[in-house]
């Protein structure tokens, strides 16, 4: 893996500054964030967003439409940051994303040398072999527990001695075409190197939840344009991730249909006048492009409530299927452009029966531009933080192994990466 570096001249001296880049392939917007780190502080030094094309329900729908807007977003972020972007960690929000609990076991050689990198690779392959089909690309493997000769609760067995090594883990994967398409688009956009691919809800979680919340149990819902994704954390680790093929754009389309309005007007009605408490109120009078429109509060409420019920009933069903219905002490954190709907947090709290709050970017991330520290950018910021962790992991830890070219084992607990440091800061 190659990590980009930028060089700037300050007072006649060369200052070598390393940076990280995250790119969110949203259904409505492509967002690029460039960050640098000083100590434990992360600064956003460049960002950009452009209208996206060629993305449908979180996946690349054609290989040509996304290229020009992606290049535009990258160049705008380069101009703001002064850095030349040649690689990034990118987001994927395809409905093919899934997390699978796996178990595996390998026998160790009786030579007293202890668990090696090769042993861990054999163990991961054994765990994934049965439950993860070959038509899926491994995006991440999150170990829950290792066992050595029956002794459990081991987080990192490297160097330990024993004869039987076991693992329980969560494998996050996506269909190969979805992964290959996003890599191909990036390659055609200025030969952009993909450092890592991460589901949007997981990326958002990096930017908005703390280590303590992960330990206690928390869910992150990314309410995007065409998808709603969910990531559940408990005991410090990702337990479940899923993507629902509906989002806030579906609310807009329903309003446009029922109100006989253009999509632009329907979007304005949704963001300015829809209230997810669905109380009675006066009719809505709105001026749009020199024309005046009047819509009844009843019509707006019925349309918005019907679609939100459909979306969040599906969220509830998936939480229940994995045993986390009303079982997340830290509740739900809402992010994504759709989360800007008025009182959506109150609606979701009633619907899911848990504490709900709108996400806020962790205070360790700063920027001179306050607009980039909003929930719209949570995914891109989380991807930038992941990119920073990928670089540090590559430079100081185990490096790449596994199958598919997309999977790298992460040292979630004892590793030197920035994400581990961030988690400690908030315990």
C-alpha cells in the first residue's frame, strides 16, 4: 500500500506533511475530506462536495458518469488543501454489504515459537472458508475473541504458545462487482489508489461515537439519500452492519408525487416544513421560482409519516433479528443528510424505543470551516480517519494479508493507529 505525501516550502525549508483522504460516494453528493494530524488532534485542511452521478442505491450503476464529478471534487479539495491527492479510503453503501459471524480453528506446530503471522492468516482463511462465498470481497474482519488451547478472552494471540488456536469474528463483505466497480471508477479518476473500502455506517461511526459508547452498546443509522444503513457496536466491536435500499430521497419522491410538485420543490418542503412529530398546523404557503404554492399540513404529514414508517420498521426488524431490539444502552446516533429533517430524532426514539440523538463530529476533529463538521460530512470524515489509521497500521504493524486484495487485518485493540488512540481519549 502506498500512502500519499505532500511537500510544502515554509520559510525556505521543506516541510514534509503526511495527510489522509476520505471519499464518500453518496447517492446525492460526492464528498472529499483531506485531513492531517498533529499529536492526537486531527485537522480538516480541505474538503469539497459535488452533485453525484452514476450511483444508485449506494452502488455504482455505470462506470462513466461518476468520473467527471469525482475528479471535480478531488481537484476542489486539492485546491483548498494545497495537497496532491493520489489515494484515499472510500465508502461503499451497497445493499450487498453484510456482516457474518464466523468461527475457525487451526492446529499449531509443536516447536515452541508461538503464534505467528502465518498462523493468523491460516486461521482467518479457515474461519471464512465455509461461510463467506467466493463471490464476495472481504472488507474487514473484526475478531471478537481468540482461544488458545481452550483459554478464551484473548484479543491478540501473536507470540503466545499453544497447540490449538481458535477465533470468533465478524466478517464484513460485499459482492465482488460492487467492490470492483468502485475501484474501477477510482482508477479512471486520475489513477486514484484505493487504500480501503468501508461501509458508510461504519465510516460515520468512526467520526461520531466514542470508545465508551462502543463498549456499552450503540447503533449508528446513516439516513442517506437512497439508502439507510445501520451499524451496531457492543463490547467495543462491530456486531452487525446492514443496508436498507430506501432513504430520504424516497420521502422527496413521495411528496413530489402526492403534492404534484417538482422534486426540487418537494425537497424544499421536506427540509423546511415537514415535522416528524406530525402535529396539526396551518397550511404551508411557499414561493418557489416566482410561483406560489399552498399545501395542506395533513397531506405533508401523511406522505412523510408513511414513508418513514416503512423505512424505520425495516430498521426495527433488522435490529430485532440480531437481538438488539431495545438493547442498546447508548441508544441510536443519527447521521446523513436525511437526519436534518425536523424532529427526526424524536420520531426514531418513539419508533425504536431507545434513546436517539443527532450525531456530532468528535471534538478531536477540528476545522476552520464549521460547515464541514456537520452530519452531512460524517461519512467522509470517518473515511479520512480510517485512511489515517490504515497508513499508521501499514507503517507500524502487520501489513496486508488475506484474500481478495481488499482485506487487511486490523489491530483494533492494542494497535498504534489513530482510531485506537481516539477511543482511549473518550473513555
